[in-house]
C-alpha cells in the first residue's frame, strides 16, 4: 500500500484552501531587536524588521536574562536530565515556582515545558478530579484550552464570547454540581479583554471554580506584571491562573498557580506533567530573572502600551483597517486568505518587514489579518516605515481601505497611554 498518498492528499488540500503554512527563516539579533536577518530561499541574506514577535517586551534579549541563562548552563549543564520524578527537581525551577506564586499571590505554582501543555494538563486534571463536573468554556478560547477540555471526561458547554448573560444562564441551569469556568484574560487574535471582574463575580455567585489563561497578559499588565487580574483588582478571587514564560517573559515554558492543594493534585495526577522532561535549569533561571525584573519595571509596560497605541493611531490615520481593542494586539484586517498571504509576502520582499499572515483555522474564515505586536523597541521611525509600507501594499494589491480614517483626537487617558519613552536594551 502506498501510505504516502494519504499525506500528499492532506497537504494538497491545504494548498487548495490557501492555508498552507510557510515558515520564514529568521535569525534574531539580540543587540538590534526588533531587527533580524532573513535567510532567503535563494540563499541570500536580508536585514528585516520583525513586527509580530510574541517576545512582547524584548525580555529574550535582555542582558540580565541572558546572563542568568549562561551562568546557570555553565554551572549545572544544558539539560534537565529527565522528568522531575526521575532526576529530581532543579533548584532553578523551585526558585521560579516561588517567584510565580508570589507574583500571582497564590500558595503554589507549577512549571511546565510550554503554555499549551500547562493548559492541557491542568484543565483535564482539574475537571476529572471533580465528580460530575460541568466545564463552561468561552467560545473564543485557545486551542490548548479546547484540547484540555476534550481530554477530560467532563461534560462541557460553550458560552458565547465574553457574553455574561449566556454564562449566567448556563451557570444557573447547572444547579449545585461542580462547575469550572474557563476563559482568557486577553484574546490574542482580536486583542479584546475579558470582563474578568464580572465573570469572577458570576462564578462566585453560582459557586463555580474559575480558571483564567493570562498567557498574553503576564508581564505586560498590572502594577507588577501579574496580568489583567492584577490590573482589575481580582487576583485574589481567581482560583487558578495559567500563564506562559514564552511571551512577556521572553523565554520558554508555561505554569499554573493556585491553592497548594489544587496545584499538588495537578502535580500528582497529570500524566502530561509526570512523564515530560522538566524545563532545563538554565531556561528556568532566565525566566526567573525576567519575572523579577518585570515586577519592578512598570516603565517597560508603559513603553509597550505607548508603542501599541501610537502604532494603532498611525495605521488608522492612514485609512488602514485596524481592529479596535483595548490591548497591545494590533490586528490589521485583510479578510481574505489569499490577499493576506500576498500582503505578508510583499511586505517582506519589497519593504523588508516581517508580519506573518493569520488565516483559518487560527481565525475564522473572513477574519484573516496581519497581527502586529509593537514592542518598546519599535521606535517612531519604525512605525512611520511600517505605515508607509502598509499603504503601498494595500494600494498595490487593491485591499480595501477604511472609508473614514480614525479620528486622532484622544482623551486624557489615551493620550497618556500614547506617550512612551524609547528605551534602549543596554539601558535596561
């Protein structure tokens, strides 16, 4: 039997649907981020500006973070040596978990090798350990949350995105059985922020457990970088917080934080945790350095928000279709898969700007976009170059502009957010 034909057919379908993914070969430069070297398919090299990194604050290039990684690797080696059950728990992970628990004001934290795995492991374990549990999940939740729910044996119901009325209706209908409400604080594709205080209040009223994914908010929001829950003043009311070390903190890994007994149960029952090799000590040490640094650097968060705000206003003023939201995510809407890929390619080839196309199934068909993520390292000059390049691409490809460009008048709060210091990495 020719088994290859099944896989060939599957890949061909992706090409036909215009959603075959092409990886761009990039080599970042720690000294000049957001610049990188593009290794072109023809073998040549080209300097480009990255506008879509999830290293939101540039912590992956921060001297203190790099130094912590190098020092720990030189001292204890490159790898973890195995799972924490077999080879022991590294001191670096113990320190990191203490730091994360303190950040979120929880009794304990547990570190995983990725944010995807931490959601899969924690959600499936929590849901299965509560008899007759009903899982209530936001319709826009990330794939890792969806997979965590699927892996459990619990019954699930989906509530409409950020729809408090629908959530309350489902909570009320569930009665006294155990209930687990799953939602994100900040949704990464459209950039909107959940009404966390209202969701928590509903959950408490109906005696439901809450589990929030703060992946795209940790490091970037709140006085100490603990996320949207800290910003909203409800951190103590959330039962379990899940986060990542790979975005705002610039390294690798995921984690959950909560009551000691809940975290201990996840540690003891989750096969995804028990049988996975631990995070290398050097990565844990670098993560810990980033967490500690960002707790004390609200200026970096202010610079980050300022860069995002200015980018949105500059793009909008040029008539480019920016999806409105209150976060640092800047979706530039194309709403056509083929044009979205063409726009990304043209920005790279003609203007040396890298922004990946976001197509189905990451977003719904008709919601295709270029997802921009400004950082404190993107200067006013970078923003001006981006706007000029995007206008050229939109005109060349015939992508619709917004008929009425956005009004640049901003209120006092917005004006403050749109002012930021340009912080150089060496000065951090």
